[in-house]
C-alpha cells in the first residue's frame, strides 16, 4: 500500500463524548422564528447533498433558503447567532485530539505512506483544520464543498488518488461509514476499513474489516 485515505469526523476527530455531543445543538426554534424544530430538521436533511457539494456557499445561505422555501424570513441577527453557535461546535472537536490517532499518523508518515483526507463537509466545519495538529501529517486534503463531489461519488475518491499519485488498488480508505463512504471506496477499487474507535463495532458494517483502535490499522498494514 502506498497511501491511506481518511475520513475526518468520527474517524480522526469526534463531536461526541460518552455518546453525547460535546456542544449541544441549538433547539430553541419556535413559532416566533416561523419554523418548528421538526420542520427545520426535515428541510435540513433535504439539502444534504447541496450542502456537501458546495451548492450553498455557507451556513447562513442554507438557513435563508430553508425559511424562504416556507415563505418566511429569518431575522439576520438570529442567523448570525446560529452561525456563531455552529462555528464553535465545529471548532471543539479539533481541540481534543486522540493521542492514539496522532501516533497512528506519525507511524504512517515515518513509514513513507502518503496520507490523504476525504471529507464531506461545509466551509464552517473545517475552519480549524489548517491550525490543528492533524494537518501537518497530510499530503493532500479533499473537502467536498470545494470539489462539487461528495462521498460516495466515485469522482471524489478518484480525485484524491490522482492528487496522491496512486492507483486505487494502491490505497486504503478508513472511515466511520457515514454517507456510504466505505461502499463508495470499495466500488472504486480501494480497500475500505471501518474506523470503530469512536463508535463501536456494528453489524451494519459486517462486510468490512472493523478497526477497534488506531493501532489496528498499523497492524493490518504491517507497520511496526
């Protein structure tokens, strides 16, 4: 193997601690804002692909579109409140990195393995990337909102391999399994491992080799 491609959230960093979000989401939507929480959640989900592929340039534009679709207008001050809250929530996971993940990346790097990142994300979710201690280990990063493609689209895996100058069969992909990313990697000829160190083993991913700790990846690749 010449390269390892990683997912970001719930693979290298986590938004959870003991099964609970480190930063709770804002839940004070009410009729004063024109939408219930349930209505918001439904509209948010229908825009998943557009959020990930960069159709919406930022979080405020998503909010405006949601309220506009309901024939309503959301106060700009409230938009800023939600935006600030989301920026903070997405910053926190970068502030408490797992030493086991860092050790894994160090060993991969010192072994001459090229390291890439493929993340389905929006601009506000990875603001802290360049300043975090993970970034120096990566040779290439592919953020979906910048490319127009999102996992499991084969184009995003092909782009990552092209940037790393490896063939799909020369790479492995490691992720928690969200967005059918493991299936997407496998369909492109990339061997996929399911990262289960933040989330436990699951029968949902029984067709994939599941790693219970970062050291397991080093063992699978024969890196001592």
